[in-house]
């Protein structure tokens, strides 16, 4: 029964046509501070705009879900974030939620983070191992936000394929079902990362710290989908954009309908001009 429950929940996270997952995350305030996260200041308004674009899922903490999701119940899969790092502890996730809370609130997955190759890797891996056992027993998918940002990794090596592959393989070996991590910067090296785990394990990418423009983000996403990445979990790129709903729709077409970057930009321009989101 537990395994059936996990299968049912996973089916709500992944688009049946594309076999890709498109999630938007709004969990940044604890990790990065609220002041610089201008797109999250009016959190209810931001969530409303994101959901209007119909992503597959959203990642958020229990408190934000409790306050902001009543009018959206059942409209989008919730990925309940149960841990986060902070400005004063950037290489260590602190756990503040539980599997039972996520189940009670109707979430379709538990999401937790870890910074690898640093002083607190062992402690974080131990916690993940315990959560993976509980999630398996209760039929709940476990998603990791795992990045090679520990004390032993120089800043210029945080996208090195071998460090990203270490994050991905570690998440798989610890019993996670999906891992969100950083894109390596090119499709060939990212394909090597994806090849390091079984095909049933899903690798998704974050928005990309290295991207500076809309074209950068769209090209990265297209390249990632084409080289075998299983989806995206994006945040700042989406909710800092001038038309959040239009961008969510455009990304959905890029990911699930295999739109090219050119086609995606054309659709985005149309949506921004017409504001007729319901047709898409």
C-alpha cells in the first residue's frame, strides 16, 4: 500500500506526456533573507500568479502553505520543504518539518536539502537516511535540494560535473526519489551526471546562478531537457519576472511541449501582450 501511495503521488508531480517535472519553489526567505527576495514580499499574490500558469508542483514551507493555499487546494501538487540553510549557517540545513505534517497538509512529496563536501555533510546525510526510511514506509516521495557548496569546494568548482554527479549519486544512494541540483553549464557534462544514476531516479535542475538573461535561462532549460534531465524546480527566475503567469506558461510549453527557445519567446511575448492566460 505504501508503494502504491508513492506511485500515485509521483504521478501528480510528473507530466504524463513529456515525462518531465515542472515545479516552482517559493522557499527562499529562510535561506537567503526576505529583503533581497523582492518577488516573494507579497507572497500570496506571487503564489496566485504562479498557480494561474499551471505548473505541475510548488515547493513551499508548511507555514506558507497553511496561510496561502486554501483557495488553491488540489490545483497543484505541493512539495513540502522540511529543512533549509540560512544566512548564518550556509552549509548546513536545519530540519523544521516532518513527514506526518506533510501528509496531514495534503502534500505530494517531502523536500529537504543538503550541502555536500563540507563540515556538515555527515550530519545531513544521517538525517536524510532516516527521512527516506520513513517516507518509504508512508508512501511519500522524498526530494532533495543537494548542492556541492560545502567548505571543501571552491566557488569555481560548484558546477564541476564530478561535484554535481556526487550530489546526484549521493541523493540516490540515500534513498531519495528526485534530486534538485545545479546545471553543470553544458549538455554533454550534464548528460554524464544523469548517466551516474538509474533511469528511474529523477534529476531536476534549479534556475541557475550563472544565468543572467531570459535567453540564458531558456537555453539552459532547453539544453537540460534535451540531454536527459527530468525537469526543473525554478524560483527567482520565475517570481522576479515582470509577468510571472506568462513565464510559467511559456516554460510549461518549453518543457512539456518541447518548444524551442525561439517558439517559447514568441509565446511569452504573445502572453505578455494579450494577458489571455486561459487559452494556454
